[in-house]
C-alpha cells in the first residue's frame, strides 16, 4: 500500500488489494472513486472487469501514486513505490490498518474473473 493521507482537499483514489486464502495475493486495482461505502469502488472494479475475486482490502490513497483502472501485479506495485504493511513503521501501519475497509472473500463471490 501507499502512504495514507488524512482527509483533505487533495485528489484521492481508492486502492483495492485482492487476496485469497488458497493462493494469496491476486492483484490490486486503483480506481478514481472515493466513497464512504467501499462497495461503490468495488462495483467500479467489477464494471471494468478487473475483479479477480477473493477478499478485498480497500483504502483511500493520494491520486497519482499508481496507474488507475488496471490490475496491478506485486512487481508493478513495488516498482511504483508501494510498501508491504509488514515493512512499514508501526505508526504508518496503524494509520493504514485503521483506514482499511475489508470485504470478505464470500461477499466478493460472483465477481471472480
């Protein structure tokens, strides 16, 4: 994930990371949607045909950090400057964890590509 910013007037996007218990990380998508209801961003990913299924973790990020509307691999995320939660300082990780909205794998069933 990228740096989490407090709500302000700067442009934002929603970062969605997908994973399953069976295979782990499935990819991530950044969409130009910010809504208090995480299902709105997930529906956008569905509309784009980019939802690989699995559990979804959503967090609001600064616009421009990552390409939008494409399924990103782990390598592409790291090349763009993403950090794993485990690699973050405690205070940064806590901010991200507090801001993440989760959609369980069963709730995302039917969206599998």
